[in-house]
């Protein structure tokens, strides 16, 4: 394709057309790959839920493990804290009352 005879405006329009064509082609190939993967999974008797939900994954794609609870309120078991991040209000109140963290450690 000889581009030497095209004006700058024509080249920019062609560039936009190429970008859109690439997007469209990528979408088509992605849809085709999904269909092929689903067909293989169905042929093997694996559900989509089993295929994709085997592990809980975060944004990074790495499996996330639950962190064990380290602290629990003595009178309300639903109030729990792993010891990571900011202290919840109930922990702050507990410490302000003069109690120790060891008293609520699980």
C-alpha cells in the first residue's frame, strides 16, 4: 500500500480506521477464544464455575488467602479483627478503657 500520495488528514483518518479495526479484530478473537475454551470445558464435563472459580483471585491474578482472625470482642463474637490495617473502633475503645490486646487475642 503506497501512502506517499495521501495527505496528513488522510493519514490520520487511516490511522483512526486502523485503530478501530484492531479493536474490532481483538474483540472477535477474544470471543472466539472464549467459545473454544467453553467448548473444551464442556467436552471435559467441567462447568464454567468450576473452571473459573477454582480459586479466589484478586486484581493481580494471584490467589488470595484469607487471613486468620487474631482478635475477637469478648461479648460480641461478630466483632473480629485480623490485626492488619487500621484498628477497628471497637479495638480502639477497648484499649481506651484500659484493657490489653492480650485479653481479646484468639
